[in-house]
């Protein structure tokens, strides 16, 4: 094979690897944005339910804290849904509802907050703009 063909193959592989890495970083960033929103709404309640401090909850959720606290949180938090409602005009704050269902049937807590346009996960912004959706629902989970 000629040198030009090997060069073209090398460039194509390098381009694919760069695109793959960028996609991984983007999905991690979106998950991080959603995690920040969930923590803003629920960290104090979760700290009260696990008899610990809010800072410890944040550390456990982001993976920097004690693994046993993550395990306790998984036992307490059954499901978390985040609902974003499109701002009425322009790039203003989106109405955000974080609904957390706990392990006991019927035990649900709902927190309503305003999330600035820039703090919305990129995928949510994209859906609100391009799909012209009024409401976007996301599920969040405490991963291992």
C-alpha cells in the first residue's frame, strides 16, 4: 500500500477516536449537569433521611465520598424524575421540578426550582429549542 493510503487511514481513525472521546465527555457533562440540579433540590432532604451532612451527600453522589453512604442512599431513594418546563420567553430560567420517590409506597417529595438556561443540560436545551417541546422529562439515578 502507498504512503498516502496509510496516511488517509490513520487520519480517519484519529478522527473517529476524537469524535468518540468528545461524545463521551459531552454525555458525562450532561449527566453532571443533571446531577447538580438533583443535588440542589434534594441534598438537604437526603441528608436528613440518612442522618448525615449535605456535603457528605454531595460527595457520595459524585463518587468522592464514602461508598457506604451511596449504598444507604440507594436504599432510601427509589426513583428521581426531573421535569423541565420551557421558559415563557427567550433565555430565561426554566421551571424545574425534581420529584423523588422513596422506598416506602406513596412517599414522594417534590421540589420546584428555577434553573438558568445556561445550567440546563445541553440535551434538554436542544430538545426545548429544536423539538419545540414545552416539557422535557428526565430520569436520574444514583449509579454505582
